[in-house]
C-alpha cells in the first residue's frame, strides 16, 4: 500500500485507509484493463459509458476537494500567518493530526475517488 503510510492511529482510521488503498488499487487495475480492451476494440458502449461517466464524476469531485482544500489553506493562512497541510499532500508526512505521521498521497486519493465513482456507476448501470 504505497499510497498511504499510517502509524500509531486507531483501528478505525487504519481500517478505513486500508479499504481506500484497496479501492485505489482496484481503480488502477480497472483502468489498465479498460485501456487494453479499448485498444483491442473489445469494450461495448455500456462499458465505455460507465467508465467515462465515472471519469467525469471523479474529476468533478477531485476538483471540488482541491478547491475546498485551497480555501481552507488560504483562510487559515490569513488568520494565523502559517500554512497548513491537510490530510492529502503531494508526498510529505503530516504531523498536524497528532504525534503519529499520517500520509495520504494525492494520486492514491484520486484513484480511490475514481474507484468509488466507478463502483457507483457500475451499480447504477448494473454491469
């Protein structure tokens, strides 16, 4: 689980991050499988619609998350004069949430969001 590094947190957070890491790996595998089938022209229209809708949905969610994170960082900087790193970072461990470092790689979070959107669309279209 290279996207996430967690030590010294409670079992609930550790379990939730493990599930999210598994979803990230699922998204990576599904994406590669979809691309190979797309190159070979073996995907039908429903599969394409499901994946493309999931890509669009995850793009909107990721953009909203980045905007919210940016607003929180700006407001915090204006009030305190210090920058804050939230839970999702581009590669650094975070010590703001306690003594234990918590690290969520942004690409892993993006893949996890894509996996959740893909599962929602697969349930929606019943693949």
